[in-house]
C-alpha cells in the first residue's frame, strides 16, 4: 500500500522535478526552491488520487505556492508576477522527460551511487542491492546500527539531490563527478 | 503552521525519520512523535514523501551491473561476457552471505508485487530470500509450523534457509513445491505449464493428487497446467548454462540461446511497457536469436536483431516497436 504510493511518486513526481526547479529558478529565483518543492510534494500527497496530469499539476502547485508567499511579502517585484504567468504546461516534448526510465534513469542512479562516500555507498548497496536489513548491514560491516542509520539518512538526501537535477545530468558517465556538492555526507 | 526551520533542515529531519523507520518499526512513542511532526507543517510531509520516493527508486539498483555499457552483445561473445556478469553477481551474493542470520523481527503475512520491469528481493525473517521477477505477486504466510509462499502470478526464485521442522512451501495454482533448505525458482507465467528449476538441494513437487515428484539440483521440472494438466510432467537435467539462463532475470538480464525471434520478443514484452511485435514474415525471415541483453533495453534488442537479420524496425508514438522485413 505505502509502497504503491512511493512508487507513484517515484514514477510521476520525481521525473518532473528537475524541470519544475529550472522553471522556478527562472521565474522565482529569489525564493527557496527546496521550500517550494516540499510544499508541492505535500499537495501531491494530499491530492494524489485526483490528479490527472501530474506535470501540469506540479507546475500549477509551484506557482500557487510562490503566489501565496509573494502575498506575504512587503515588497513585490512586478517582473516576478509577470513571469509567473508563463506557466509551461505539459508539452509534447516533455513526455520524454516525464518518462525518465530505463537507461537514463539507471545512469542517474549509477551516478548518484558512485558519488556517495565509500562507507555510505557500501551501506546503501548492501541495504538496497543485497536486500540486507540495517541490522545485518551493521553486522556485515562491523559498524553500530546507529551509524548505519545515519549513513542511510545521509545517503537518501544525497541521492535526492541527484533526482532534483542539482548535478549536471549531461556529464553522466563512469567519470561523472558532482561539480558543486551542496553538502557533505558525514 | 509553518515552522521556522529551513527547507534543508526539514529535509534532514525527514531523512532521519525515514532511516529510523527503515531500521525498525517505530515504537508507539516514536510513532506519535512522527505523526505530530508530519502534521506540524505541510513541508514536513512534502519532504518526507519526496525522500520516500527516492528511497523506493533505489530498489532499481539491482538492475545496475558493471557490464551495463555492453547492453548488446554479439552471439559469438556471449559466454565470455556472461561469465564476467556472473562473477559480478557472485561478489554481491558473497557480500550478502554473511548477513543472513539472526533476523529477529517477524514479518506479518503480507502481499508483495512487482511492476512490469521491476525485480524485487525480499529478505525474509527466517533468513530465506525471495526474489521476484517482473510483474509478479507473492503472498507470504509464515507460521510456526511452515513457511508458506503463494505465488499468485509471475516468477520467483527462492533461496531457503534450512529448517527441517518448518518446511518452506511455494504454492502456485494446484501445485506445491516443498523444500527444507535449498534454492529453486518457480515460473508461473505461462498458462499451460509451470516450471520448477532447482539450483541447489532437493524439492518435492506435488500437483493435484499425483505422487510427489522430487527435483534435485541441476534439474528442471515442467508441470503441464490448464488444459494440458493431464499430461505427464517432464523432468530435464539441465546444464549450468541452462540454469543460469533461467535465473538471468535476477541480474536484470535476458539470455537467449537459439530462441525464435518471436519467442525472444515475447520475453522482452514481459519486462517492458514498450512492446515489441514481430510480423509473421519477419519471423519467418529471422534465424534463431542468441545473446545477452538487459531486460529493459527494448530498443537495443530490436535494433540489434534487425541489423543482424536484415530486418527493419519502426516505432509507433507510444514507443512500441514493430520488426518487419524491409520489402
């Protein structure tokens, strides 16, 4: 049940996130994109079953979140409001982006995993590829369970950065390295 | 209510909660704390759901292999490449080997399924491992007396932890496969037959009122079902290569060694939304197919076979491929 919801998000929301962030960077550059993305995901969670076109919904939700926050500001930049009207609704070209599946997505996963610090990568690999429980990962690596839990938390965030499109997708490959790590993984 | 925390801090908390839940079921107090945290601010819910999606996405790691760059391999080089892929898989298995003991948390009776193209690995509470192939569903019902798995549809591979007093029983239609400690796979994807392939130990296969058939390592039993159910099951001694081939899906691969083009396309269609169809005249023109392919690489497969056999590939707007003769 829960897993179905997670897969729905993975298949429908995550692939649209980079485009939504790019749009936010253009029209709402003085807003914290992470903040808006979180609001959008909350709206998705609440209205998931009613949504027909997820991509269009995400852009509309991002826009209304920005407008909400604009209204709370003392000074409003006119340009921002004008730009907000140019909502890129789901176009034909975007369907390929919407289906970030198969090889492309695997390349992304591969890059995300390769980018993790060694210990963190081992933990995520054993947990996800080998299907070990966190407890068994701890036993296998000779680390405490709380350390494993910390690696899992850090690893999820780091991988989420890749799905957000923060690291250049065009230089994916065995040698792909993030050019700007926003944060280190302990 | 909006908390004063930054999006980054919220994400950090969401990741901690997710990692905690992944470690063990939350205690009652923790659960209450978590529920309160989620209710406190929409962004908490949003950050949490987003990370859950990323975490679920990581399940697809199983499809990653060092050899993924060589998605299409010419038939003549199959064995060489296949061996290196198998070696990589073995390392993964060895890494895992030390870990399957001392699992304490019991698993409630549960349904698990895989989407098309998904392969999923379940680590059971007794140390057994169930690997589910594409488009499959299993129901797990463990009790003190037996470990029952119902294969509703699809295909599974079972690596069973030894426990003589608690047999491990896979149910598929009217057939049961009973093991005490062994490794085998059950393929229930065809309406007319059920296939049990054993890679280690012995299993007993019971079908309707028949005497049980015993299948040991390196054997494949084919049980006729549906309209064919009165036919006699066929037991075949398999080579290591043949068994590997049956189990290649566990490594995200399809192995062909002389299938017809139509049969190979049908195998691909099990794993992908994008379907391949082969026109009758193309099927007639094509020779037998050999090679190792990634289960998701529909396009690579279609193009490689078309190029090898002098056929054409066209694609409709949904990405479905049609293989035809050029003329």
